[in-house]
C-alpha cells in the first residue's frame, strides 16, 4: 500500500511541469507559482472546516512552517520561474536528483537511517538519470539553477511533511501547510495578478487549474501518506520514475521528442526503484523535530 500511495502521488506530480510550462507561457510566473497556493488555501480551509480538524500543536506548527517553505513557496515559485526559459522535458531531467535529495533530507529531518544497499541502489538510479541528462545535452543555465533551488527546498518539504504525517495524517499536513500560508500567499498572489495580464487562453488556465488543485493540494494526500507509512527515504525513490513520466506527458501534450535513450533510462531507473524497495530503512519512532519542539 505505501508503494501504491507513493506512485499515485508521483503520477499526480508528473503532470506538474508540463501544466506549469503551459501556464507560464501566458501568465506571470509569480502568479502561477504563488497564486495557485493562494487559491489552494481556500480549498484546504474548506476541507479542514468540513471535517472539524483539530488545531496543530506548537511543535507541529514549527514543522508545518518547514513544510510550507518547501512545498508551498520554494518549489512552486522557483519551478515556475525556471519554466519561463526551460522546456518541461529539460526540467524533468534536472529534477532527477530529487529522490536523492529527499533521501538526504530524510536522514537530516525525518530520523531515518537507510542501509548501504539503499544508497547504492539510489546512486545507481541517480547515475542513470544524470547520464541520460548528459546524452540529451542538458546544459547548465540560470533556469537550471532555479530548478535546483526548487529541488532542494522541495526535498526538505517532502521529508518534513512525510515525518509529520506519521502524527497528523498526510492530508492534514498539506491542508494546514497551505492554509496557514494564506496570509502570505493571498496578498502575493493578488499583487501578481493585478500587475499582470490575465487574458490567457483556455490551455493556460487549464494548466493553472491543475497545479492549483492537484499539484498544490490533492496530490499530496497519497504522497505524504505513502511517505509516512513506507518511510520518506524509501518511498521517495519512487520519484525516480517522475522525470520519465513527465517526459511522456511532454511528448503527448507538448509534442516534445522522446527518443530511444529515454527507453533505456526508463529501464535503468525502474530497476533502481525496485532495488530500493527491497532494502531496509530504519527510522526513529517519531520525528525528532516534532517531539522536541526545537
């Protein structure tokens, strides 16, 4: 079940880059990156009110702040800025390092301790993605730097959220993180909207709608649940599949070319994911940050 939940989350997120790419072609990237979180906060608030969710404790609020810095602000904003100049296919290749970054964050933030076999399998998957990137001519640009910043912050948000979900449940973690960020996301999103041209095509608005409802909120329901049940480091490796899924959607939706090298990389990455799922990852009974309140 944790693997299935993780895959459903990755499947949902694999549409994010193509949808964002379509949106930022006509809409302001700050509006796309932060405005989506502002609207998602309304939906999150409605969900929390409907189920009468209890308020987070003080230690949980501190942890939620870390989650929000990564997945509410960092990843959405920097990925939207990067996609002004990068294709979604190129960006998908760069985010191949996200699973490794998430595993490192799991060690630092979620109290997990992967075995040597896990790290070897993870490095094999990372190497496959990086070799694939080299064969595709993925050079380093300012957009790549922005994507790397998004990856680093996103990994922290994933690890912290996965650890906190052991206590709160995955859907509550993302709903509270998005809702509590509203005092910042709503004014920022409103200013970006006022200062930009909102006359865009239906495709751009459809992309914006997807990243608002699915990428910013609903996709995290199964994702955080999977991380909590199966471990952040181990389930996080399912993200190795995400760049390849994104490339497939880019080809289908944006007519971006997918060659034989993609198929070879797909097989190597899938083998790595299978290997990581067969390794053992020990973890603390409760995440250190949440229990200590530090």
